[in-house]
């Protein structure tokens, strides 16, 4: 916990020096969601090209089909 706090303080100080905005908790949640969606898209693309594992059911596609 101490190390995390120190890293946040250093990041905040660097952002102050550079005049950058500090991310809010909502910004971090949005970043995490985008990463999750990107990983899901990557899995779906690789599967559709026949080089990845079946990612399972997709929210937009309904049901994925296993390749042979």
C-alpha cells in the first residue's frame, strides 16, 4: 500500500509539473473497460481468422461457432 501511494504521489507531482490533468477514479474504470473490450475484440478476430481459441459467446454475435 505504501509503494502504491508513493507511485501515485510521484505521478501527481509529474502531472503538476507538466500541467496535465490527474485522472479520476471514473477515468481508471473507463480505461479498464476499454482494455477488457479490446482484449475481447482481439480474441474474436483471432478466432475468426482461424488462429485463436474460441472466445465463447459474444454479446453482439449471440453464439460463437467452434472452428474445426
